[in-house]
């Protein structure tokens, strides 16, 4: 046997060395840590849920936290629907705010996602003058703080978008043109689409938009769903912009703005923590349901980022 073969034999790892199974104690520690973290995340939600079904009298007279409502009551939900001071034509401001949030969020998110996807496709699969410089400028835009966008109020006011009172234009129009961060995130996924498939589509007579929507978009669906969820959650929870541009027009209030106004009124009335928790819980449910439906694609869209290049 040669010297090299003997050396290789000595260097051969022992059976089960690098792939040694995790000990029982380690597994218990890992699962205990995961359960503790899960409890830490679920605990605030559980408090809100229990409080929303507890009577205000029991909350006010109890010295400790009420873990078992006696009786289980819908008093909190009745208050937010019957005693809402910001009702619009007899409809609770939460319902009106939810409807406004849907169309004020979905329009810019879907439109902006389409534009960002088209831009990422152009960067990934086409060569044009100044391509690298434009992409570098796109990355540079990501370093601008989000709070700097509030300066845009002066611009929107100058062009008359705010002079007539509340207006949804500043909340919708700018976001229709996509975002630098979304382009940067989608770019590696689109780049991984086989160029041969795109070239074959071009030979068959398909154009830029047809290739994107019929080939690139379906193959990159996980990343688009992940970015949709990010954008939707951001728009759904947006409070500051709604406060700046919509505060003077109750009919255009978003859910977060209506929720804040309702909770402020309830808190000022004294007590009624059950109503505040009921309103908060109702505002959370749409996001929870959305995440349950797109969880698989969302996780896939995030984890694939570690292997895309």
C-alpha cells in the first residue's frame, strides 16, 4: 500500500463522528427553548383574547389578571359597534377603516410589485447602456431612511394634493412605481430563471411583457408572494401616513387610524379595557388569516434567498 493510501486511511473520519446524533439532553434543551420562545410570542395575544371576552365589571373589581372570564361576555364587541363615536353612516369606523385599508393598500402593493418585478427582470436578463450604474443607484436608494419620506408632504402640498383636504393620492401614487428594496430582493430569483427558456420564448414570438407574466412570474411566484406579504403588512399597519393625509376626512380613515381614535375614546371614557382589546383583536385577525394561507410560499420565498445568486 502506498504512503498516500495509508495517510488517507488514517485521515478517514470515524463512523458517526461528524454525523453524531444529538443527545437526548440537547434535544430537550432545544425543544424547551423553542417552547419558551413560542410562549413568549403567544402570551400577549392570549391576554388580548381573554380580556376581550371579560366583562368590564370583572376587570375593574379583580385585583389580579382574569384568566377565566365569568361569564364569557361579548360586552367589549358590543361597545365598539354600538358606542363608536366615529361611525360613518351608521357603520362602525372599524369596518369602514378595514375597507379603506384594503383598497388603499392592495392597489399600490400590487401595482408596485408588478413594476418592481419588471425592473428586476430587465436588470437580470437584458443588457442596456448604463445598466450597472442604474442598478448601483437602485442599491444606493435603499440606504435612504424611511422617515425621510415625510419630507414629501411639502412636495405633495406644492402640487395641490393636500390643499383640498384629505387625499389618498400621496398614499397610493408614489408606491405604484415600485421600490428599490423590492427590486433588489426579486433580482436574484429572476436571474436564476434559465436564459434558454426565455430565448426559446423570444424565438416563438413572445415579447417582453408576455415573457415576464407567462414565464418569469410563475417561476418566481414564492418571492413575489413573500414581497406581497411584506408590502401588505407594511401598508396595513401604516398609521403615520394616514394620520398626516387622512385625519380630516373620517370616510377615508384606514383601520389603524380608526383603531387609534376608537381606543383613545374608550380610554378617555374610563375602563372598558375589554372593548380596547376586542378592537385590537379584530384588527389583527386579517393578517393572521393571510399568513395562514401564504405561510408555505412565504417561508419558501425567504429561505430560497440563501441559495440564489
